[in-house]
């Protein structure tokens, strides 16, 4: 089915370890986003890519890096994981105007111990 | 800056109505509404663009007052399936804020039989 695919769905890391969260969409959307969701905080934007070849910081970019590999794929990297990065991470995509809203992936539940 | 949603939580009996409000301190280009069920990804409900339009989706509708920088989501004759957390997402005008949504902290809606 068309949509946004995130991998992995669950991950446990030790403090200081690194990992990359993968995201791919097959809807030919221009824009892609990474959000984190913490209890009581809503969804907070980490990084986004308005179009292929561009990336920009969101509200909470510290400790993360991103790569827009091509139009379909947008990855999020944690270089040195910290317990404060324990969260649920959602990737989303939208068409150029966002007129039809964002389509979210199913999320990655990350625990850093 | 996150938009402010109110109320934080609401409990209804099946068939009752509810209103969820979303207020921003910035001039808005668009407001999105999403519903998220526990353990799932947010799902797009509707978008309201600058122009003060009102839109509907089944028994769920919304309004957007751009002068007041506010939007309201109306749920009428609520059904059990309406239970979940509702988020508004706002897209601000200019200043590098285009093409990205800032989400409120959410409103937990519980519909009981």
C-alpha cells in the first residue's frame, strides 16, 4: 500500500551508541519531516526537508542529523544517543502545498538506557 | 512556538458534542487537524487555509478565524470511534516557517457508551 514506511519499529540503545532511523515514501511527495513525540508534549519537529536537496532545522534539532538521500528517502541519525532522546519518532511526508495534509509513518519507539 | 489547545482533555457520552480550540500567537497560513489513536500514527482529518473557511468531514467540522489566529474543531453526535487525541498543526506565514507544521500538545477525547 502507498504510504510512509519507517524502520525499525522498536529499538533499544545504550547511551553513546549511534543509529539511523530510515524513512521512505512512495507518494511522490516533495516534503518530508521528522517529529518526536513525548508524553504531554505533542509532536515536535526535529528536521525537515521542503524539497529534494534541502534540509532545515526544526524546533529540537540538537543531537540529530538528517540526510535527504533522494526524493523518496529521508533518514534521521543519532550520533551519540542520550536518555533524553528516548521517544517515539514519526516520519511524515506531504505534497508541495500540504493541501492534503501530512501522511505519517507508523513510528519508531526508541529507548536509550 | 507551539499553538495552544484547549481543553487538554474532555470526556463525552456517545451522542454528545464537543469543541476543541487551537490558538496561535503568529499569523497563520493554514491549520491542520489530526486524530491519533493510542499506539498509532496521527491521521489527517482536514486542512483550513487562510480565508476563514469552514470545512466538514462526516460529523466533524472546523472553522478558521485568521484575524484571531484561532481554529476550532467541532465534533457533533460523537461516536465511540471518535476517541483519541486530537492535534492541531499550524503553518505560519513567512520567516522560514512555510511548509512546516508546529503542533499543539493535543486534546484527549474519550467517548463513553
